[in-house]
């Protein structure tokens, strides 16, 4: 059963005004018009719409709360949560390439695959990664037993690959400049002039390797 309160980021005793405020904020953030061709934002927007339609209606919310309470009472495992498996069919992909992730858990009443939110205790999901941070995308499986207040977390790192060496080289240089910028702002450690010299040498080595490979 979906947790609509989680979708809107409000408590179960949230007022009607709290629900309206959360809905307005999230619907603007995840509206498909602002994030075209992104399955994650489209799915998230649908979840927000669905949650709002149920929770803003007094009678629908009462029925939903009764069902949610019954589910929580009927499924409360008293063993620690565990992750039997969490995997991706590939961990090196190009931007926009299809990735299939699968997971299986035990003794958990709250299961989240971040950044995609609440999921069933086991399942399969097809995703397309359109944005990487420093060439990587992090997936996290959060498995919680709320009765015991225990959580287990497991991660998968997806690495971006490129169609040609020029794209890869450009990404490496961008990451190096980010790293060097952070390093140069730190007054401790290796002297600044030495760090700059080493950085320039490293760039020249990369350029030489690329020219030799042609």
C-alpha cells in the first residue's frame, strides 16, 4: 500500500492547509514541463497528484487512514531487516541508457530506493540516468523495520561512460579543475605552487596519451 503522506512529505496528522502547501511546492518542483523527457520527475509528479487527490478529500482520507492503520497493525515483523539482493544489470552506462535494478528484502515494513522513493519489499525497476555528479550516480536501498527502529542501507554506484575519448577527456578535465579548485582553497598541505605544477604535468600526460592513441 502506498504511503501518500510520505509522497507529500507531511505527517499523518497534517492539516488540510499543510497538505495544500506541500502539494503546491512539490507539484511546481516536479512538474513535467520543467523536466521534459525525465521519467523520474514524471513518475514523482503522478505520485504527488495521486496523494493529493486522496488526502484532500475528507471521506477518501478517512478510508485511506483506516486501511493504512490496518496494514501497519497486520504487518509488523519482529526480526531485524535485511537485504537479500540489490543489483543493477550494468554499472557503466552512457547518459540516458537504460538500466534495470532489482532488489529483494526481508523483515521490513518500509522500503525505499533512493532517489525514487517508496517501493515494495521486492521488485524490478527500469531507469534512465540523465544527470551524473562527477561522472557517477548513486542508488541507495533503505530497508527499515519501524517496530525495531532499525535500518539497513546498501548502495550501487553507476559510472558514466562516453561515446568517444574527447568527451571522456573533457569530463576528466572538468573534474580535475573542480578538484584543483577545492585543493587550492585549502591553505594546508602541499604548497600551492607545487600543486599547480603537478596539475599542469598531469594534464600534459593525458594530452600526450590521447595524441599517441590516435
